């Protein structure tokens, strides 16, 4: 049945379906809520709050509280421990997703089911259909830097892995990729390999073997693409040697990967020479992607939010190729698709699919500091252009009025569904007393300071922050990994600029009276952020879903230790003296 369905996938039908759904978004939302509540009416959770089988939005909002992950944790834990009774969903949950957990330092468990898989594919197909209108591709392949995380069984025997892993492992994923003319260059053994360094090397090798067929270079989050081509800069001669001899490098030790690669790798000195001379001819690797893969139409992946700081590097590798930003979602469920693929990543918006969940929005206008006790969310079609909201999700996978923790801004409407811009994670990152700075504020400050570095032809490769309250007064600490050696003078200036660029009134006034101490810039050794990535992968996170934590809490001792042990230079701001 499913095979038939995928064969028949026609982009124009998908667009038509999307237009119909969004034309009537309000009614579709009500219908979606009705279906979710009907399917799960007998669950312990909905019964507990006395919904008694009612399925209308008013009763739902009156009975069911807004919750955060920690409120649902006991329920999800029981499911993971093997309690098969209808706790959150009518149908038993058989798979658990681990959200990347880079913000809180430890992965969270969330339920995953077939409905979530279907809605994920609906999002993928919708954005593909629009993308294919503006950037059509023929038969070919995609060089996809995708990786599976470690999978394990929970105490109750449920399969657990990151959401992307659960998606990649599902047959529907590869069928949908084929239907979109973008099957992955790499065999499954590479995607699901146990060691991501080896998988990454082989993804690159597969891409080179199929270099003429590659039409799209992609990853879930853009960070993985940059990570891949940074690695390419280190290993390209070895890759050429493998292709020349037809013998896989001894760095690949996993037998299943070696076996799968030996079926693809044949001696090809001509290809090896072509790649070798192309690489030699590049200036500082500018335009590397189109040079290696001349038939690539675009680069694809999530480039918004915490990925924005990587755009400059991505553009460097991409040369003239368009960067197309991927959709908006989370391990808890997908939310919205990019249906305007021509927009540059900085201004991308996401149109909510009204049938994949029930969505509510907490207005942030009168509630900037997050102190309001009883937020009153509005419905999907009631949001206002120009306003910011925190998004609340009710899904087909057992989450009811769940605070995702993201802040979005309404930029406009597609028919009657809103087009959202991703702003940031809601939780405050940096706060010592009355100051409040978010991930976005940090990003803007780093952006401003890295302009000074650019004058010395250097760039910030990655960054994070920490609130130091071990001294009195406490201060903000920013960690930077820089692409080369900058002079003390330049870094000192960057440090002052970072301090000055936090424009929050609470911060500025605290700095002036020294109730917050001078901002500290700590420069770390090259490779430190890769060590952090390795650390999270070791905990079960997937490279595919990796987002550098932009603030490291005092109790995230392991990551803090990696950072602190690699500091090579420290500067204190003199901006407020
Ligand atoms: P995960 O924990 O890996 O499921 O990550 C989900 C989170 O990633 C979301 O709640 C967002 O904060 C972020 N995210 C997902 N899609 C996007 C996007 N298109 N733009 C910016 N951030 C995103």
C-alpha cells in the first residue's frame, strides 16, 4: 500500500492539498483537535483532567493545563519502563525519541509513533513540492550528511534513539527520498554506522564517487554540512588516494562499513586526479561544494536560529549556489514548512500545516520577562502579524498543550495559516540579577564583535557562554574558537565590543554600577567545539541533530570542563570603565 502511495507522489498534488488545508486553517485545526482527542479519549492523562470525551477547543483549554516537559516526564518514564496501558495515547507507544538535549545538558525522552512519522513526511513533501517549483531537479542523488545516534532499548524494551534516527530508520524515509529524486549517496551501513567520524569520511567518499549525480547537498541542521567540509579540508588527499587505488583508508575499521564501501569503491585514477587538481586550484576552499559536485542545484538544511552563525562559512563553501533553509520542527513533532524557498536563510518563514497538530500561541508582547503567571494563548488563526509568541503543541503522539520553549514571530499569512519566523529558544540564557539576555542577544553580540576579527581575516568558528557566579560580582563569560591567531589588541577590542553589544537595560545598568563584573572573553584551542560534539554524541545525541549549546550551566560540569581546560587566552572587558 505504502509503496504505491510513494510511487504516486506528485508535487503539484501536494501543493494543491496544502493550499486547500491552509485556506481553511481554523476549521482544519478544530477537526485536527477533534481527531487527536477522539483517538486518545480513554487515556489516563485526558481522563485525569476530566475531559470526559469532549473534543471541542473550549473544553480542551478549560480542562487541560499548559505543561512543560518536566510535567510529562513521569508519564513518559512509565511508558519507557514498559507500562503498556493507555497513558498518553490510545495506541501503545513503541518508540521513544531523545531530543538533542543540548540546552539542558541531558537528553529528554519524548514519544514517537507512526502518526509523527506520517506528519514528518507530509512536511518534507510539502516543502519539497514548493522547492521543486523554483529549483527543479531531475533524477539524481543527494549528498546527505545524516547520522544515526546510538539506539538502545529502554527498561521496558522500547526502541530509543534521536528523532532523526527514528525517522531515518523508517522505510517511509528512504521511499520518500527516492520519490523526491534525492536518494542518499551513501549506503545505510554508513548512515547507521556506530562511529560518526568514520561515517562522515565515507559520506564524503560516496559523494565524490557519485559527484556527477549529486544534485543536493544537505543535512538536518546546517552545522553538519560545515563540519563535513571542514573535515574535508583535513582529509581530502586521503580521499583522493582511496579513489585512485580503489582501497578504503585504514581509518575505517567498522566491518559493515568496509564491506558496503568496497562494493562502491573501484580504482579511478582519472576521478582522483580531477578532484586533486580542483582542490589545488581553489583559493581558501571558496566554492568547494560546486567545484566538487558540479551538478548541485542547492544546499539544503536548517539554517535559521542557532544555525545562523554558520551561514558565512556555508556561503564560503557554497560559492554561488543557493542556500535553501529547511523546515521547522522538533523531536516532539514538526510544525511548519518553508514554502518560500527563494528567501535567503536570514528571512525565511515557515507556514504552519494546520492538520499535523493543534497549535496555540502565548503572546509575548505584554510578558517579555516571562513572569506572567497564567498565560492566555490564542489560536493558530488568531495570531497577529509582527507579534512574537511562544508556541504550544498538541500532537498525535501524546503531548497536550506542551510548551515547546520556542519563540516565533508572525511575519504574514499563507492563506489563513501564519508564516512564522523562528526567533530563539524562550529560556533566558544569561541572567545574573535584573539582566535578561536570550540566545538571540548573545548571537547579535558575537556577530558585532566578530566584525572586528574579520578585519584580521579571521572568524569565530563557534561560541558559547557561561554565567559565572562563583565570583562577586558575577560576570558573563564568552568562549570563542577562532580560525587562527589574533593579536591581543584585536581580541581585547572584541571583548569590549561583546560587553557593549548586550543592549538589555538591566545588563547595561548593572554593568555601570558594577553589580555585574566585566565580561570575560576566553579563547579556546582549535578543535574544542568538536570535543563538545564528541561528548554529546557519546551521551547518545546524534550529529544530525547537534546544536552547540549557546549557554553552558554551572551543573553541566563535563562541557564546562572541556571548555575551561582548553582556554588559551583570557580577556576582561574595560568597556564600562
Ligand atoms: P530537537 O531537540 O533536536 O528536537 O530540536 C528541536 C529544536 O530545534 C526546536 O525546538 C527549535 O528550537 C530548533 N529548531 C528546529 N527547527 C528549526 C528551524 N527551522 N529554525 C530554527 N530552529 C529550529
